[in-house]
C-alpha cells in the first residue's frame, strides 16, 4: 500500500491535527513578533511601521549594470595626464585583488580623455559626457567613496541588490515592502524595469530575477518585472472569450477554494496567493492606465528625449518611474545594462551616457516640478568601479578599464539628502578611498534610515539567525549627507 495515496483516515486526521496545530501556533507566534520586527507597538498609529519619522516615502533606484567608470564621469583627477602610460605605483595598488583579465599584466595609467568642469552654484565637477545631468548638479549628492568586496558582475549586482553575494537573500525593495507595507492598493509595492543599449561592441550581462526576489520573506514582497513588449506584466490580458465579469466570477470561486485550503492547513503562502490574485485583477485596469503615456504633455515628453517613445527604453522607463511615484509605488528599480567597458571605453561610454543623461535629468526635474522630489529618494550607482590603468589598447580613443571594487562613485538626490555636495574622497589615482568611506552596507543603512527604518531592527528569523539586509558586519548611516 502506498502510504501517500491510501493512508487510513485516522492517520490522516492525526496528521492534519498536528499540521494545523503547528501552523496555528506558528502563525500566532509570528503575529506576536511583527511589532517587535517593525519596532512598533501593537497599537502604533504609524501607517508604515516606521521606527522614526521618514524623510522619504519612496525610492527610485537607477542601477547602472556593468559598472560605469567613475574616473571618466564623476571623479575628477586633473593631474593624471602627467602620468599617462606610466606604471601604477605598487604603493597604490598595494597587492589588491584583480580580475583574471588583469592578473600578471602591466598596469599602465590612462587618464580620462574627457573634460570636466564645475557645474551649478555648488561648483561640483561633472564630465562633459553629462551635459543634461550637469544642469541639476545642485540637486546631487555625489559620493566618491563607495566600496565593496565584489570584483565580478554577478556577485557585485547580487550584493548591491540583496546585501550578500550569496544568491537567495531578499532584495532591498522586498525588505522595504515587508517592513513598511504598501502605499497603494492597485499597483505592486516594488516594480523593476530593465533596459539596455544593444551593440555588438558592448558586454550586456544577464539579469536574474533573484536580484529583485523576496528570498526567505513572504513571496508577496518580491519585485514585479515590467516587460518592454506585449503585456507590461505577463498574462495581464484576459484570454479570448473571457471578459472582466467572467474573470471576477472565476476569481471568486478560486478565492473560496483557497480560503478553504487555508483553513485546513494554515499555510501563510496561501494568503499571499489570494492577495496576489486580487492584485492581478486590479492591475488589469491600473497597469494599462499607468503605461499609457498618450496624455503626457508634449513638453514633458520632449524633456525626456526622443527615446521616450520607444517602449522598454531607459527614457520610457524613467517617465514610467515618475508616473509610478505619483501613484505611490514604494520602490522602483531601473536596470540599464551595457556599462562593462573593457575595450573602446570612450566610444561605448558616450553611447551609454546618451542613453541615460537626458532622461535622468528629466526625471529629477519632473519630480521636482510636481513636488515629488522632496519625499522621493533617487539613487544612481553601478555594482563597482573601474581601474585607473588601461586594459587592452591604451591609446586615448581605444582604452578600456577593468573592474575595481575598492572605490567608485554614484549619487543620491531628493528624499532628505543634501544637494550640490561631494562626499568622500579618493587618492590621486581614483584607486583607494582616503576619506569618508561608504560601503554598500552603509548605503543600504542610509536608504533605510531615510525611509524611516532602523536597519538593525528590521529583521526576519531564518536559519537560526535574525536576518537583515545589512548582514552581521557593521554598517553605519551616513548622517553627514542627510539634510
């Protein structure tokens, strides 16, 4: 007799009793833990479970996948031209880890071929490749001292998005969805939109859904990836012959079955299924309205540039990010790929900057014009930086740069951060941080702080540990950049 198929009813009842008892006690225990996890009392008046008053309600994360070269965009090193084609001093490289592409090869210094100038009232230095972004320089908090341990792309992106190089941990957006709850009823808490500059001369690595996955958190907190073709969200449209009324009746019947199953076994993932099916039904109306830009004024579309008319482009995604901010989507993450420039960096970098410069500037201006920038935190960064020494052909028009995790640049804007400032400092070779280091753990802690969360207190019990985004190593909130 197969015990899984023909099990006697008395054994099945005993098993059901034990299962239901265990799940019931577990659910009750978990419910009592929620206030402790969120740092709020059971009767807290806080709508989001915040630990303190937030400066930002939402975040738009502009992730430049592939690692932009900080030395060609943000980290101005005017004296490097005197050292062109000379060896990087051993006192600077100091035996630091390098990739297999550089191992054993000569490290010859190649300064940026692009000019820098001071921009805005604040006089921050910006590359000539970013003329549009330069017009909003006074809104930017430029950080030059980001650093990480990751030296290759996949672990680097995974660590940046989830706090760990080990796949399977919850993403930053999932933690915020879990800790703060939703701001809207008709759209997901966390939306992801990828784009890329397709060229035969540019490396475009794959993106894996675990970078916006919920890991060990309930699955309702995972990111929803919007598609560039067809339905923005997979299976959003009803099949032929099925209208909204039929879909509603089908969903009601399915809801009855799911709730019966939930009562029998108490699995919280069934509740997630129920809520996500209801969300999917509402999204059949809310998502088409969100993604229809036909009513946007012509002057707004022109501000984002000609690519805004191309679905799936970075420009279109920036405009959609603003529309999502208006509709209170908690976390919007754009991934723009194609920044992996090991060869012909000047040519390829110019292409990438054409993609992102105007739309990014437009996004900041658009948010500001609508009064949204004050409580929307915008972050721009890649997974690590690029070396000062050249890779391959080191001539000014052909040089590339290898991966460099020990220092790189990015910026924050809006959402309670100071604008028009440089923070952190690198040595004369943009190779080591010499002042105010900001590890990616510190960035995570600071983002959480700005959204009202203490990163030390937002935890989830898993595998015998109180897990958190910033892990077990020390992370600090970078209070110096907070307004």
